[in-house]
């Protein structure tokens, strides 16, 4: 399942003065947002999210060829081992090792792939904390603090030379870590990255369309202040056609997954101590809502989600 990349958190505004650190903080973040268009790299990366008080981590190798080709291969956890995601511009494919086939994902994005910096500027106050080492490289440390209560705080480590985001950490206002990602190794502008590394070489399934879905898509009528729709992806999950809707305030993202579910109309809530998840069924559609927001806010989104009849 495609999820938005960890470096999407770089889209934010800076309010700190540059006098102490010798660099404009706002320029640092804007350059970080645009870094992929100007820098190629290859690296190993780990990403973790805390669910139900337990950290669930994935290991991956990322190869990026500027301006817009990225290949991500997952090694763990077991359910993701062997999965490959290739992005070329706005086109995305996923390789499923069990089926030994590529699936082209249909995506309708309403925001830039790395987020909307203007939205982030209106929702977060961000400051430059200083400098630290990250994966052996000198990095700016940036903290984004939400202007509204209940939202998560984000820390970023941005490479001073390439402006790539080397590490991220998302925290509850209380300081508890909710998710993190970090390169364990990275080579910036390596030689030998060929466009052939981003080829889709085996059987390819058709792109799912709205007409091919076996359910009616639903959208929430309520979103927390500052959030707006930023993308929609269609694909297969465990053999089921699935729609993934995303809503963002420029830094934080809410995901709503939908797929057909016959019967079982009773809503099911799956609690998570740090990451909140709601699951329910309605009109024979199974919904899963995930977001780093108070459960009361997620429940409002869930209660407002109505089926769209095409």
C-alpha cells in the first residue's frame, strides 16, 4: 500500500532568525522541499511507526535519479519483503513478489508530490534549532510546532550540502515519539545510476479506474481546520480494489482507505496508543482511517464520511 514518503514532512515554514546559524531557515526548508529535483542519491533507510505502544519498522533501499525517478525496495517487515515501488514523474508502479507482477497505480494528486509549503506555512510555526550530525553528514535541525492544539510536532535533520532530509521524527505534544525515519547510509550524486533501474519489466496489471471499482467512493464532509485533500490513489490490496484518500495540513497527513466489504455493517474500532486508527463498514464499504490526531477528531471525520453515488 502506498503511503506518502517520510521526506514529505520537509514542507514547512521557518520563523527563526538566520543571524546565529549563518543560513536563512526558510531557505533551508524550501531547498529541502526541492532537493529531489536537483540531487541523485542511493541509500539504506529505516522507517518506524508506533502502533498500540509497539514500534513497527521497515527497512528499505532507495535509489533516486534526479529530477523525478525513484525506486524503493523493501527488505522488511515480512509482509513487505520483496515489494518494489517505482515512481517516474507522476506515474507509480508496485511489484508484488507473490504474484510476480507489476501493478500500475492510478493516482490523482491535487498537491505537489512533496506537499504544499504555503499550507504548511499557515499551519505550523517552525524554527531552526542548530546543527547535528546525521548519517555522518552535517545537518540543520529544524522543528515544526503546530499552531493548533493536539497536532504532532516534527523534527527534521536536513543535509547542509545537498538539502536532502536525512532523518525525521514525529512527536506527540507530550514528547512521545510517534514515528521516525532515518538513513543508515547514503551516497549523494553517485555515479552509475542508470534509467534502466527504474524500468517496469514484467507483467503489468491494468490501472484501476473509478468504473472498475466494486464499491462507491466516499469522502468526508468534515476535515479539521487547516486540512485539505491532496491526493487519491487506486490499487489492489490483498486482492481487493482499494482507494486511498489523503488529506494534509502541509506537514501532517490523514489517510482514508476504502474497499468493498459485503455484510458486517457493525463499526470496528482498532485502538492505538500513539497512532490512532478507526475501522468501520457502511454501505458495504470497509473504511480504515489513520491519523496522528485526537480520536475525537478522527471520529468526526468518520461520522461525516458519506458515500458518493456515481
